[in-house]
């Protein structure tokens, strides 16, 4: 499922938020939540609403924002470093920039919400205020990490996109929505279940392994699975897959198989990404490791 263009609704029409975004996840291989980054819009936005819950992260400049919550109009200044969380269908009176403004806009796609974290959907949609403006470094850091991945060409693949989108959603639900519980979910992963999951990872290293796929094996939602997997293993699913890929790569490098072929056989999209992850995990480059074998 590819990301979509960011749009809002005004006077019965769907309008692109940025006319020409400098960075748009819809144009690349990103499979996480849709987002765009650009300067502007520099003119005031009329009364509008968002069809999806939307996050506005201001990276430079400022603007005033007015919205209705429980029948009362509220307003706040959105400025550099703030994240505005706007609930789906919230009524926005206007947004007026004070000169040039740069921002990253992310939308929580409904279909992707159901796929990644059905247990978080109810809390997100029912419990968020119509809109709120916050200084939240952790939320901003998650959005910035998505931006960095897309700027780099989405080299880390689907697993990373799903992992960071799930992390953002879980944080948003825990920090800004009402408490909730996942009905019918297992409380953890047994040693036998962990062995089965790691075995599946090892058997499929050359392919694209996703959090959704692993969660389905454990009969959990991806968001709950990510939490209990880390509790059981001390690693995120993404970290576990990367470590297993590196472990297999070590064996192949010791057999003097060329690095490009090794990268492909253990599931890396490029040799450069393979070299980067290998260095992060082992402290040496693939070339140095093979020379020392």
C-alpha cells in the first residue's frame, strides 16, 4: 500500500495542501503513513477540515490556527518546533501564516491504521481533542526519522517504514488519547513462539519481511506485537531482522562470496545499505570482516 498525497476538504472540494511539495512520500517507495514537506502555503487557508487525522510539524516560521472543540472556538500559535495534532473531521476556522513557513505534514491513513494497529484506532479517533498544539521532541523526532528515510530513498525497506509508523501511532495513542486495552491479545511471547518467529525470519531473509507478516504469525496486531516482541527479546522486530541478516552475511562473506551478491541474498536493497547496517552491528565493514576471516 503506497502513501497518498496530502489533501484537506474545503467547500466540498478536496484540495492539495502543498501545490508542489519539496518532499512527498507518495512519489517514492515509502509504505508508512503519508507525509509531505514544503515551504508554505503562504496565503491564509479558508475554513476547512481534514478527512484523516493530521500532524503538522513546523520546521521554520509561524502561523495562527483556529479550530472548534465542543462548540467553542480555540486558537494557538504554531511555530518552529511545534507539532499540531488535528483530529479527523475537526472544524478548522482558518490558518494564517505570519510570513514564510516551512512544515512537514503527516496523515494517519485509515486503512493503514486498521492494518498496523487496530487496537489503537478507537482510542485515536474517539479520544483526541479536535486539535492541539504541542512541543513534543519525541513526536517530532519520529516524524524527522521518517523524513530522513524518505530523503535517503527508502533504503531500509518496508519493515522499517512499518516499524516507525507503528511506533509513532503507539506513542500518539499512549500520550494523547485515552487509555485502552487490546481485547483478546496474548500478554506476551513464549520461548516457543519466539523460536518460531526467528525461524521464519531466517528462512525468509532474502525477501521483504514486514511487521504485519510477523504479527500475523503471532496472531496479534502489529502495534501490540512490536511491544511484546521487544519485551521478550530486548530488540524491536526491525533490529532482530537486521541482526539475523548480518549473521547470515558473516557466513557468506567467510565463504568469499562477493559483497553485492551477499547483500542481495540476505535481503538488502543495495550494497551501500548492507555495508552501513553491517558496520553498525559489527563495528567493521564487510570488506574488513572478510579479510579477517
